[in-house]
């Protein structure tokens, strides 16, 4: 599978699961020279934090301070909910004392 040749010069690279795994494979694999200077790998603690890092869902996390601080962690800029953390979105975004959606309890994202 995968494209025989990507427009950026990568050959025989398949993205088999999701974009995070695909980008990781490209940046750490044999094709990393093709993207060098065109991609930036930034902190997942700041820009791509999973929902399980602010509300425990059974997955191990690298920095226990992330869970202890939750949404009050000043490093947090982007939080995503996928896989096992999807059900945590309403708890974290709506039921934690602050409505992060801005639409209130009946608005998009918080309505039950």
C-alpha cells in the first residue's frame, strides 16, 4: 500500500493508522531527510496533549504533574480527545467548574 512516490520525494511510505503515527514514521524513518527543514516536531505536552493527561483514564503518562494540574497547567495549549479519552471530553470541558466551550451546559459539546 501507500503511494509509490509522494510529491515531496518520499517513496513507498504507507500511513497505516493515523496522522500522528504517520508523521512519526516519516520523521524517524528512512525518509526523514526528505522532510528535514520542512517540518517541525514540537512538544506534545504543550501542543498535542491527550485527554488522559488531564483526567486519568488508565493510560500511563510521562509527567504526573499534567494530571495533577489538569486544565490549570500553564503549559497546555492544545488538548485532544481520541480513542479511550473521547468520553472524558464533556467532563473536562464542561463539568470541571469552567465551561471551556463558551456555549454553556446546553451548547455544542456540553449538551447531554
